[in-house]
C-alpha cells in the first residue's frame, strides 16, 4: 500500500514538473533559432543577423493583409524563458513581420500579443520627412497568439464625498 502511494506521488510530481518546463512554441520551431538573444541581440548588430532566425515577442500595432500574405507591424516586447511576452523593449521602434499565410485580422489584430520565430530579411525602405529610413523586416516561421487580458475595473466606489 505504501509503495503504491509513493509511486503515484512520484508520477504526479514528474507530470507536474514536465508541465512547468514547456515552451510556448513547438520544439521544432525552437530548434531553428540560431540567434538566442532575441531582439536585444539583434539590435546590437542588425547586419550580422541577416538570414538568421530568432525568437521575438511583440504587441501588434497593425495587420495588413494582401494577396501575397500578411504583414504585422509589431512593437518588440521582452519575454520570459518560456516565451511569454512581458514588457515593451525600451527605446525600440516598430518592426515588420511578414507571413506568406493569410493571418486572420480578427485574431491577429491590433492590441494582441504574439510570440514568434522569425528570420531577419533586411530593412523595409521608407521615406519619412524626406529622409530615408527603414524598419526591420522579418519572415515569420511559427507564431503563437495571446488573447487580450481582461480589464478589471476598480472594485468599489470611492467612499468619501468630494465637496
């Protein structure tokens, strides 16, 4: 009886530990990443990152769908070791993530967070105020969508009257 209880306890602990160590992207997608530092490592030397795959997290600013696929405009986010987006990267601009697939604008619309593997292609040429500049352009490998977090309003009315 005691041995059976110990075996069940060990089995439950192993299953719980396995659930804690999972990553949000598939192992196949995770194994394709060859720039492990993510956006911060990319931003140190963008030219050296050309053609390399990295893991990114971001906040979707816009979703542009065409016959060629979808282009997401993202604000880069930091992520934890599992790949869950945490907070915006300070001092970074927008980046573009392009997919040959049509990504549903309702699901991948503005205001959602995503985690993805992406290969750096180059910069998208753009002229703003008669100056040449460009946003980084990435080709999406695998993408994980995160639902919006619900807004919890203030729990109760302010108890004091304002005179």
